[in-house]
């Protein structure tokens, strides 16, 4: 019996090896080149999950700006560099406007919401979210006022540290999350509120899971992984717990809803559900409400707080840049609270924020797209429904667009007159039809939080500037700053 089993295994191994050596059948659609995939598992052995991004960058060096990799038996086309990404997402924006498969969100949200949906559902959900956020027909205060108010709470928390060293991660996460809570739920939470802390834990845990080795393994083998016990189950549970939190808020909003006086995003969605309750094919139902709300939490929480945290680390390393920002704030704004209108009058500060986003590059792989029809792209044929990775890090770090991209230099965003200079390759929020819906909100948050804090405090640390490391903590599919502690020294 043992001998027969051994022989069978050897035969199977020989068969797999023969198939791989001969290569996959010639692709009549002429996909871009790439590493030869193994049967069934694709290129998983050539792509190290813990070095996912590095693996893609090495393939770029070997195969050029467009190449194909296989996750299992499914091809994914990876597009690198500003020219190629622009050609896809901007010049052919309709064809590349599909959302690629994302195993974790699909498992939890089943294709509902904004980010993970396609077709008419995506168009309706995106249009509704953009219109609601733009008009903000919920309550009396604008988004800017809510951010300004939260910035003052953040100033209070920084002040309580009394110049002692502290890790800003928690405070920044609370402040940014409260903005989304204000938009979605019409309320903010105390930084000590247990329910709020549980919410933050789930958002952070879910993001870290999706950018972890286990998250990538789940994406590769999601068909079986959700049946198998392991650390990935805890990561997925964070998403289900967040979904349950939002459902509780929806249930409360239903009880107190006044269609004539909407208070927040959930209220607006509930009103739309009532208006279309007789339409059996309506996309305005509970599942899309939960999906859209979860999307907004992720799009507007972890990314913005991580960018601020990375930005503060850069200012600790380059105190002369921090001092120039403060000089500009003192001269233009003075003691009054910063406002969104100030962005045009303090160009150096705006340039620093742009460079923080470019340099920190916190979503290096972007979010997967897919093709909505067959397309001939740079002499290759990409079939309809093919997953496409526009590798944003290769745009933000494109040496042809940003010379010496590894150097932190805000001056690259200033012209010879000191005004902010626009860069076509500055795409931290991606581009085309799928550009991040939270771009306007994130830009306002970054500006108001940073200027309000630097107006009140000078950020310092006991670590020598030469010893502060700006390279990311890990680069599987996301960039996070290394942990650090700083002091907030009152300026006045």
C-alpha cells in the first residue's frame, strides 16, 4: 500500500513537472509576458507573500512596465510607471473601470457597497456617496467645521502629555475616525468610549490583516481558507464585527429617522431606501448601506491617520521643514484657527503635505481594477474581466517624474516663484473612474489637522535625526511607518 501511494505521488509530481516545463498552452489572446505559472497554484512560489510588493517590483525590472502574474489559475496584469498607468486609468478609463476581485471584502460584503461593486450597482452607490458628501445634507455643520472641532480635541489630548514622549498613533486614529463617525453617524465619541475603542480595534485589525502575509494567503486561496482555522480567521472576524457595529447604528437610525431632517449619511441612505421601496430592482437596500458604510470607514480612517503619523515622523527627521511650516502658519494664519481656504495662501505647507503623501506611499499596490471589455493595450490583448493592478508606488516613485524619489523633498512641489506646482504623476488617490471618493475629505483632514497641531506645538524627539528611519515597517501590500515616540512642546 505504501509503495503504491509513493509511486502514485511520483507519477503526479512528474506530470506536474512535465506540464510546467512545457509551459502553459499558447495564449491566443497574447497576454503580457511574465513568470511561468505552475499548474493550479500559479506564481505563488515566485511571489513571496511577506515580500509581495518587492516581488512585483523585481518582475517589473525583468519584464518591463506591463506583465502578467497568476494567482492560482487566474491571470492578473500588473501595470507600472506613470506613462503606462495613465494610459490605462486615464486614456482608457472606461475599459479599466471595473473592480478587480478582492477576496476578503467579497467574502464579508458579497460585492455590495462602493469599492467592491461593479456595473450599475457601483455607479449608483458611487454617485449617491459623492453627492451626499458634497452636499452634506445632514445637519447644520459642514465637514470642515467638524474637522476643525475635532482638531481642537486633538490639541487638548496632545497638551495633556505635558511635553512627555508619547506614541501619536492612538490619538490620530481617534481623531480621524471621529470625522467618519460624524459623517456616517452624526456624532463623535470620547477617546475613552469603550464602544469607540472597539470600533478602532476592528478597523485597525482588519487593515493590518488585509496587508499581512495571512491576508495575501487568504486572497490566493480564499476558496478553501475560510474553512480552515488559523490566524486569518481573527482578521476576518474584525470585518464582521465592524459590520455588526454599523448594523446596530442603522437599526437605531431607523427608529429615530425624520425624512425631513436627515442627520448623517445613514439617514440619507434610509430616505433613499424609502423612496425606492416599490422598486424590486433597487440597489438602495440594507446590504448596500452596510457595504457603503464599511467602505467609507476604511477609505477615511486608517489611510488618513497613517499618512499623518508618517508625516509627523518625517517632520521629526527634518526639523527645518517643520520650522518653515510654522513660520508660514504664523505669518498667514496667526492665532486664529486654520481653515480650508488657507491652503492657497500657505504653499510651502501644501507642498509638504503632497510630499508626505508621495513619499509615504501608504497604498503602494493600489486597489485592483478589472477590464470591462477586451482591449488591445501596448500590443497585448487583455481579455474582459481580467484583474489589473495599477502599481501606484511605481508612479509616485517614478524617477522620470520625480527625480531622486527616495529623497523627502517638498520643494519638488513648488515652482520657481514658490507657488504649488502640480504634478500629473501625483496620484496617491489613484486616477480615472475609480479614483478614491474620499479624496476631498482626506485632503482637508490632512491640512487642518497638521496646521492646527503645528500652530500649537513643536514636535520633537530624543532620537538623533540621523537615526530616524523613514523606510516602511513592512512592504507586503501596504506601507506603515515604523513605531516612534515624540514630544509635543507648546509654542505659546
